[in-house]
């Protein structure tokens, strides 16, 4: 899933109580991570950054399906043959992912990795895939096929060729874990931005809230709202660059794991939620569900908000968001 940064962080130049900020940008989990921490001076914030980086790298070694030595790769390699015992951390992540699959009726599904790749969004497709081939492409997909044994802490993919992947939840989970580690270590404030999966805590050195700018992906020079993000996470997903058109329909690169057809009707989804992991998964789900179903779904979840830009450049928000009165405009 492509992430585009609809965020513009406000950093205040005034430093209070000798607090200083440290910022680092680097490639982790195949994506850009921006890590900003506020320390009490004497290099504390640089130590916090190093802790966050080490934690994200640890999680990548655990959940990466590209690393042949990861537990996720072991689960995939054993598909159709035998269950694999995993760490409690990975088992819990898979349990929560399956819970989200049930909540979204399969719009979110970590077994999407089993899908045959029929669609190409690099400009090389000249015709839609055949309907039979699309149906066959998702034959091994299905979260309800995954067998978990909580007593033995094992994961089993019962069909050969089945795979799981954490592309739609992994970076959000890593951001959450890094934040939790830093807060436990005494870091009072900071931001972790995992290519559009953003969590922030505490306040800027000036004492003001951390804020992010929400922009239209087709006009990123102007923000239409500023949102405070303290205590919640914000994730923006977009497909404004990777899509194809056939018979007047715009097919985007986020594919419905239930049908094998790409999502339609939406170019950008921003979700605010208590955790980055949850916001990450819900942003993908709303793309698959579409505007009306997606907003109805989000409106039923406490403490979760959503902003959608559709393919006609119209703005849609969940019921608890009023951009005209709640947030400060540019």
C-alpha cells in the first residue's frame, strides 16, 4: 500500500526548560521513518532515537515476510504441512489482525499475501484481467482459514500456497511499540511517522500541541485543516498515483482481498484512532469498503474518526468531525 505524507509538523523554535528535540530520518521496514523525540538535554533525545530505531528493527525481524529467518516466513513456508509455534508477541498481533478481519467482514485480511498478482499499476496494463482469473487469484485468501492454537501458541495455514503478510498493519504496530518503549523509558514527548502512519505524545518544547496539516492529495500546497494528534494516532493512505482506468472506471492499487478487484471511488483516507496499528488497518478497510459503507462503519467505532477524499475531489468526514468548526484552518 502506498503512503503519501499529508502531514506538516509544527515545530516551535522556542525551547522551554532546557528541552531539546532530535530528529532522524531513515529507511526501516522498507519505508521512510521520521523519528522526533524531546529530551532534557545532554544527549537524552539522541538515546531515545536509538532506542526507537532498535525496537523497529527488532519488530521487522519478527514480522517480515521477506526475511527467510523470520517467524512469519516460517509460518508461510509450512503452509499446508504443519503448524508453527511463534512468540507470544507475534501470536497476539495475528489474533488482533483476525479480529479486525471479522470486524470489517474481510475488507482487512493478512492472508492477502496469498493473492495472485494480476493487476499492474505501472502503466503496462492494456486490458482488464479475465473475470475467471480474478476469481481464481483469491482462491487461497481467507482469514477464516487461519488456524490458531492458543494453548500451544501455534499458527497453521491449512492450504499449500497460503501466506500472511503485515503490509497493512506492520508499520503502525512498529510505531506503537517504539512509542510505548520510549514513554516507559521516560521520553515525555515525540513523534514517530512511519511513511504516513503517525503517532505523537506529549507536547512540543513550546508547550503547544503537536499538530498535523491535512491536505488534499491533488493540491498538497494548501492545508484545509490542522489537527492536534496528542493521545491518538493518525494514518493517511492514498492511491492517487497508482491506478488504471478501464471502461470509464478508475481501479486503484488497493485490492479487495475478498473479490480480487481493486478498490474504486476513493483517492485518500485519513483515520484517527487510539493506536497506529488500528488506524493503519482501518484506513485500508475504508478504501475497500467505499465511501458510504466506510463512513457508516467508522461512525460505529468509538474514538475513531475518518476523512475521505473521493475520486471527484469531494470531501467526506465521519460524524464526529466538523472541519468548519473543530479545527483551525490554514
